[in-house]
């Protein structure tokens, strides 16, 4: 790709540092890689000769955002879960600067940082997602039209936090027990959704100059099948855990109907839900029918062989620099228009 920059552009890469709560938690790995991602993005943006500055933001230094002086902000603020309020504050400060920034607006973050609101948005938009139910007390009557097995997930967490093999339940009794345990341990709402036995994909979408672009899907590969084939926290983040070796990522060969279905649902989701610049969908397919598990409006970025997004943009003939610059150009067009 040939970069055309009329003058040196100043780009500030804002990224979040782990909070004290996150550092003390067993899930700190999900917050520790943001700095590395910011460094990769900063290096990639220098390829078109942009003037790049990295701006780390901690829970105690939020005011540093007010001092940012740039032509564009690359937003890698990724606090989530119980720290989501910090992201909401940071995004509000970024919007108050009135300069172009990449990724979602505050109103989108408010919806998609909560997976229950995300599921509701998918349902309202008529987008395919597994049948689900919210639990806040554990005393809720279980919907009678569930088809088991189900998987139990945390409402406010991302990166597979709280997902272990016992998150799969085969009966209403098992569901009630799992919900009660998750509510007790994680102190947040949980939801159950029907577990789709089938293939799993990560589909990356971005806003190109000519419109929405859906990159070739990356497939999550599993060494086991059935209800043993899903991404747990250990399989994604703990290199010492046996489950870490049971999954991988690859560029799949897809039958034409499934390829068309994945592309169509990804484009429709990006458009209907108002995604900004780029996003990623986690999708399971039962046969040739896709079901959206999660719509990621601010997914992590990395030039890593084991990352689905990397597999996808490379399959499209793009480098990491190509991809992040497309994100910047999209943000500039959006604010100009």
C-alpha cells in the first residue's frame, strides 16, 4: 500500500495502564498487553512518517488526556469489567477535545461494554445471536424454550474472564448452580446463552474509503470437539495451562454459502450497530448459519501470528501498518464529514 500524507501528522496513541484492582486480580494478563499493543501501533504509524507520541493513561492520571495536542488520537483505552467507569470517563475527555479519534464514540462504549446491552442491541437490530437470558439474583425463572447445552458468561467482563470448562451446563439444575456460583464469586450479573456446537470465527471489519470492508475470516481451531471446543480464559492467557495448547487460529477454507453468510452478517452488523472505523465479530456457525457471540467495537490490535485479526489482514495482502493507517484514515474522514 502507498501512503499519501500531505504534511507531517501528529498522532497521539492513548493507552490504558492496568489499574490497582486489575494488577491484584488473577486476570491481570488481559490488561498488561495494552502497552505492547500501543508500542506496535506507534511504530506502524511512523511508517507513513507521522509524528507519533505514546500517552499512557493511569487511573490516577486521567487529566493527561486534557493536555493532548494532536491532529488525531489513536484510542487504545481498554479498561473494562469492573473498571469500565474509567473508560467512560476517559472517552468523555477524548470527545471533549474535539479532534478526530479512532474507534467508538462514548455512546457506543456505554452499550457494548455491557454484554447484556450488546445482546439486546443485536436482538433489536434483528441480528442472529444465540438465545439468551440475564440473571441478576439467580432466582429468575429459567426460560422454557432454551435448548441445552448452555454456556454461562459474565455480563461486564471481556477476554474470556470467568470462562472455564464448567461454564457449560446441560440442564436447568446445572444452570441454576452455575449461575449462583458465578454471582457469588464475581459480584456482577451473568447471562446464559445456547452453546452453538460448530465452527468459530473472528471476522474483522473496517471502514474503507469505498465503504465497509470485511476481511477474510480467521477460524479458531480446536483439538477437541463438541462442548469441549470453546475458548476459556486459560486457553487464551495462561501459557502454562494444558488448555492453552488446545486451540489455535488459522485461515480456513470455507464453503461458498458459509463464506457469504459470514461476510453478509459482519457487514450488516457493522452498519446497523454504528461501528466506527473498525471492529471484530466473534461468530459461531451451526452448519452454514452464523450466530454472533460478541460484537467487539474496540478490539485489541497486534501484529501477532496467533491473533485472528492478523491472520485476516495478512490474508487480504495488508501489513499491520496498512491496517492501522486505514483506521486513522477512517477516523479523519468521519470527523471531516
